[in-house]
C-alpha cells in the first residue's frame, strides 16, 4: 500500500505584501488609463464615451463628492477623528489616514490632469 500524502497548509505570508500589490495594481491602472482614453476617444475629446449616460452619472457623483457635500462630509469626518485622537479614543495613525484620504479625494482630479490622463474640466 502506498502511503497517503497529507495536504500541507500554505505558509503564512502575513499581510505585508498587500499594500505593495495594491500600489502596483493602482499604478498600472493609472498608467494604462491614458491608452484606454486614447483608443476610446474619451477624456473630453468629443468621441467615444463623451456624453454617454454612464459618464453623466459618474460625473454627477464626482460633483457631489468634490462639491459642497464632499466638503461638509470631510469637515465632519476630520473633526470627529481629530477629537477622538485628542481624547485618546482613536489612534493618531487613523487620524492621519483619514486626513490623507481627504487630501487624495479632493486632489485626485488635479493629479490626473497634471499627469496628462484627462484634460481639465472633463466633467
């Protein structure tokens, strides 16, 4: 009789590689977006995806979060987390993460304009 092999569990690699993998995926998405817009005629060029209902819905959502609603939510969120951090209920790392998220949320469109993926005023 042959000895039956048992399945060995996979080694525990932890979650240290997850941020690196996510960064690589996001970098590829940003770098490939310019090519996708060039092929599709989007990005304000007047062809392809410009003026479709899906674009209108997505631009409306972007306008909500970059407009007064987004500013109000960001102010409430940063204030609540800052007060929690001052009283020791929230870690300072979480507070910095929330502030970084707000900065990224409001600066994302300008960053895409700066690297040339979209033109200014697409939505």
